[in-house]
C-alpha cells in the first residue's frame, strides 16, 4: 500500500510539472515570428515596381520579410522620425542631410557615411504630345520650364515635399528666379499643387493636358501597364539634363535618435521606440550586394528596352 501511495505521489508530481510547463507563459508554443525589416521609401521606387521585383530575391537570400510604407520623401523621412522604420530609401539630398544632422541616421559598418547612395535615374519632363509650350525644342530643361510659365500652360506639381517636388522647385528657381513654391503666389494660376503621389499627378496631367516633372521609371510603368497605357495623352518631352539627375540613398535609423510623437511633435520618452538595427544592416548590405546590383541594372530591360535605374559604381 505504501509503495502504491509513493508511486501515486510521484505520478502526481510529474503530471503537475507537465501542466506547469504547458501553462508557463515563458514556454513558446508557437513558431518564432518572422524576421522583418521596416522600410520607409518613396513612391517612385515603389510605383515603378522595383521593390516588388526585388522583394522575393531579398527574402529568399536573407530570411527577412520586408514591410514597406511609401510616400513622398518628406513623409517617408517623417515616418522614421516617429520611429516607424528601421531604414529609409529616399531621393532628396538636402532632406537626407538634415535627417542625419538631426541625429536620426547612423553609419552601418563598412560604409563611410550615414547616407549610402547606390543608384540613380533621371527626372523627365512630360506633357501633352502636341506640346503647346514647345518644351521639347528648348535648349535645356530650365528653358523648357520658362516656356511653360511664359505661356501659362497647366503644370501639375507634387506639392508634397517629396524628392521630386524638391527637384522641381530647384528648376523653377533656376528658370524664373522663384525662391518660393509657385503655389504660394496667386500670379501662377496655371500651377496646380496637387499634394499627391507621382501616379496621381501623372493621371491629373493626362486628364488636364498639363505638364509634370516625374521620375522616368514611374512614367514608363504607367505607360506600359499590364492593363494598357494609363497615360495616352502624355509623352516625354525633355530628359537627360544634368540638372535632372535623381540619386537614391539609404539611411539606417539611429536607435538613439530624438524620436517625436507623430501627432504632437513632442519628444518621445527614451525606450519608447524600438529599432531593429540588424534588420537595417541586412537590408543595406543586400541592396549593395552583387545580386541586388545585377537585378537593379537589369530591371526594365525586358519590358521597356532599357534599364530604369543605374547602379553607382
């Protein structure tokens, strides 16, 4: 009887231990969560299809998933300032340098600076095929912008503080001596500040017979859409001017940056934001790998007859 009682007690203890382990919240009962890198990028690299094209190769080679949010460069950078990104991929040098100077960027091991510039393409001036402003006959892009303004031809601007908008404003300044956004002056009634992404602005220009500055990749992706030409009324009128070079850079977010609240703009308490520095490093290193560089150099050749982006050597 005593042996039976002892055996029963041992059995009870074992069952209790099993039950405790099963109920222990520290014991994992589901597979590990997938590794994710949060990327805040511009509409141009996303709308062109480049990121979707690269994603399966990245995920297969690194084991990381990526989570993309795309907006104009200004909004993409702000998202990182709110702590919503591990890395940014944008194309506005002045805004990138301000981001780094404010303490939001960090150097990735093996690179000389926080800004890692890795590819470029060119902005293009598009407009009605009939080209009433004669922009295609201008001596340079600055003269083309001047002709549009002189003739008061409709111009659709991003108006969203994106990299494209920033580049456009520089061209207006060089063409007409405008130091402010034309949208702030009642004189320029032909100027439409849309406050929209690249695709939406191109659609507006197509519908209104207007001119627009765009990255070439997005324009071609809309012209050669699987469902047909989305911009039948627009043509490229001016390109390959040195003033229209469009360089893309990546910046890893500093985990100790002075993050701010997205609503109030006030500083967030230390420890509120978690940045995955390893994920950012994996992304930047892969985007600069031979695999990624080859893929980027080939992107667009089959569909458009030429690469949409050029990698920086």
